[in-house]
C-alpha cells in the first residue's frame, strides 16, 4: 500500500516557500514595522491562498488520477485532505474578496480618528456596493429556484457561480491583454536604443504628474496650516487631531507659508467638524502617497535612463561600469558585484537582450497555445495544446497526470495569472491606486490583494476545463466548484461561451485598437507602449529633463562630498 509521506513533505516545504515569498513581496511594497497587524494579516492571506492554488490544483490532478507506477507518480495527497484544503482556500478567499478587504480598504481610507467612526464610514461606503451584489444575488436566486426547485444546495451554487462568473469577466479580459503585452514588452526591451528612447519619451508625462501631485499636496497642506493658525472655533480634540495631521507634513514650513499667502482656494469653514477633518485627512493621505508614488516613478525612470545610456556608451570601450551606488539606497547585490566591467558589458549588451528575445518567443508560443485552447476546448477538445502537455496519452494510462504533467500545469497556471496581473499596470481603470516600493498606501494594498484573490480561482477553474472531461471531472476541485457552476444552463452556457471573448482583448492589444479609441473619443484606456509614443518632441523634452536631473544630482553629491560624509544624499532610489 502506497503512502504519501514524500508528497506530504514536499507539499509542506512548498507551502513554507510560498509563505516566505509572500512575506518578501509584502516587505518590498509595505513598511512591515509600521503597518498594523490587522492590515498585514488579511493582505498576506489574500496573496498566500491564491498562490497556493498553483500548487494545490496540480496535486489535486495527480491525487484524483494517480497511478501505481512510483517512477512516474506525481505529488499526491489523500482525497479528504485535498477537499479540506479546497474548502479552506476557497471560502477564506471568498470572504477576503467580497467582505473583509473592501471593508478594510475603506476603513484605512476613512480619515476618521477613532476606530468606531472608521468602521461606520466603511460600512456606509460599502453599503451601495453590497446592495448591488445583494440585488444580483436575489435575482439569481429566483432563477435558480425556478430551474432546480427550492434546495439548500441551490443557494450555495448561486453564490459560488456568481462569484466565479464575475471574476471570470475580469480575468479573461486582463489575461487576454497580458498574453500579448508581456511577450511584446520583453521583445521591445531587448533593443537597448529603443528602450532608452521610450524611457525618455515617458519623462515629460511623469514629470508633469509629479508637479501636479506636489501642487495638490501644497494646497491641502496650506489648509492645514490655516487651521493650525486659528485660535477660535476649534475644540481641544480637533486641535489635537490637526496637530496629528501636521506631524505627517513632508513640505518645508517656508514653502507652506508662501503657498498659504498666495492661495485663494485654501479657505476653511467657520465651524470645524469631524466630517470636515476626516475629509481633509483622507485627501491629505491620498495626496501624500500620490506624491511618493510619482517621486518613486521619477527616480526609477531616471535610474533606468542613466543605466541604459551607460550600456549604449560602453559599446565603444566594451567595458561597462554603472558607477558607485550609494550604500544608503542600494541593495546588497548592487553594492557587492562579482562582475568585472568587461563581463558586465557582455551580460547587459549581449546576454540579457538575447535572453529577452528568447523568453519573448517562448511566452508568445505559450500565449498562442492558451488562446487556441480557449477556442477549441469545447468544440474540438482533442486539439487543445495544453491538454497534450499535461495529460498522459499512453495506452495504459490515458488521462492520467504524472509529475511532469504537474510541472506543466503549474507553469500554465502561473503564466495565465502573471499575464492577468501584469495588465494592472497598463489598464487605466483603477483610479489613483498604485504599488510603491516600501510606501504603498494601505487602501491600494488591500485593493490589489483583493484583485489577486478574485482572479485566481476563476483562472484555475478555466485552466481545468482545458483538460479532457474524463480528467477534470474526477478532480476534487470540479466536484467542489465545477458541479455547482454547471448546475443551471445559464452557468454552464456562460462557462462554455464567455472564454471565447478572450479574442477581444487579444486583438485590441495586438492591433492597437486602444490607440484608435483614444484618437476618436480622447479616452486613454491603457498605457500606450508604442515605440514612437509622444513623438520626437516628447523624446527630446524627456531627454533634457533627465539630463537636468542627472546634472543636478551630480552637483548635489559633489557638494555633499565637500561638506563631509555625514550629509551625503543618495541619488539612486533602488
């Protein structure tokens, strides 16, 4: 009798590795020491649980269809343990996506001072959204009852099917865009001179956004300064609140006074209320993080432009040196390098560009395979490319999934999720939310974590439908989720037809339909990644802006060096 001891050890170590990677990801985008635990724990779970699905689904495939050949048998676990894992993963992800993270995001963004006021604001802000969800649920419940009768399973099926369909709409659109954008971005970045020109073309836009964010923050800070200068009409609690808001000011006092004296829009009401201070606090938090976001974007843009220019300039001497990065802002790998100037030139000028072209070709083929499998999985399932890479086709073990098939299944799922998540940086429908190194706003972090949790389960089940029916219908995941999705003709039909619409974002991205929509309606839906974006004027202006920034930083470092090591100001923001 076979045992799963080896598989248990492998799964345990893999879970530990996933948890460590998620912690490192959180450390990269959030200040762990200053972020409260009630924010870190939900965000950690919202990332850890979806990532673990990439491990859990291949194990489910091998566990449901395992063979007796120990040489080819994959990682498997008992069926009861797999079912328990799916229940915990799915329902925790469901609660985080639809209840906990939305409430937590508005709780962080409320601006109020006390936990009670924050919680009440969060409930009110989510009330309209929850009412819309409840209305859709009631309409769907009536349909399910008419279709299958009044049963307890119908309510559970409705909840799971609606969550799946809503998540699949966004997942298919984002994945379709990413399947084209990710390989194309790799291929374009392989050309060093064109990459430098694109970076320079982006500089005017980033510089303008940075200036606008600083100006908006100055206006809000000037209102705060006026409040501090007032002596009447403000209670002691409000004065303490205003002082707490002032402690987070990042602008010089002289600049605030100058802005206050020249600003006509910084008028404050005669009577200061909790609602007004909460609104001001909310705007201040958003403005401060928006400023930090564009400062980080500008620093990274200048850093990339300087390094890319250095790579191009090294083509004559065949020796590349990025200079001495500051120990205050550089990573350990940048401060300790084992490469010589010649090997560094070979790496950045020859090896990495060719590697990007190779990876772009591999990912382009993978994108074609996914799109093709989406189109033929119900019409001609035997023609699915993904099916041939995952499922064994030997006469004795037809439909089985071995260890090699599990590796391929993890690869396909990982690429599908990466393509969907990579589109978040391109699609412009998320407001001002952004991920900033070590300074991500708490509301933005909860929102991004919620999107990861929302998209992974639909993409995982969508991948499962690529496999033959005799394979995926035996899995615990299908028995837990798939049977309930297919309980009604509406759910089954949606799962059958909708993934075909992946062609819409694929064609829109491939043939730049977004640019044509922008030219007609003046509405920019996605970031334009065209090589000639902005024209020659934007490129020249961006080059001048970057050169001015580099010269200014060089002078600042020179003055700091003359003043002594205690006043050194780092240039690179890595």
